[in-house]
C-alpha cells in the first residue's frame, strides 16, 4: 500500500531517531535531547502514530517465543495481484508482505510453530488463494541482522 509521505520537520525526525535507538525512552528524556517539552513530544509521537509514520512495538525473536520455523515464501500470481495480496495479508502467520518485480510477484514472510505448521500455511492456505500459481519457500537457517534504525530523511 503506497502512502504519501507525511511532512516531517527536524524535531519530528529527531524524535523518531531517538525512539529508533530505544523505543522505551521517556518522553522527558527525548524532549531534552530534541529541545521540546515532554508534552510536545507526546503529542508529536501520537500524531505520527495516527498518521502511520511510525509504530512502537516490541520486536521478538520468533524462536524464543515458540515459533521455531520462519521462511520467506516467494509467490507467483496470475490475475489481480492486489486481491491476492489482500487475502495473504489476512493470514496471521504472514508478518511481512511486499509486491516485487522479477521472477516472483510477492514475497511473504511466514512465522510458524514448526515445519508442519509451515506446510499447512503454504499448502492449505496460500496455495488455495485464487490467482496463486506457484510458491517457493526459503526456510531461514539463522538470523544474522535485523535492524530498524535507518533514520529519517
């Protein structure tokens, strides 16, 4: 889903960068770092959240919380790509979904309890969506890098 970027001033960018370093950083601490009051920081964070500019969540290691199998599923679609992506987006096991160019049309990250769960999601759910022509599953063997601190422009 393409969004028009929200206009961000330097203070909002600085707040985002502070939260990317530590999402639990108190608003008062952020305010001191960026030159705003605690209330002003709280308002800006709420507004950016409502606009979809950012979200503050706990990012877990799936393997540490009971999901021992993660995979990227490459999907080839015939027909309405948006309709297929909307249905895929409804699956709770899909944590990341992007439309891409090249050999595949969609990439869907799947977090599953085990291999049997991954097979059920792929075979009984994804492949049964009208328009899905084929899938190729890339099972994750290990996570080496995952960051969310790319800053702002």
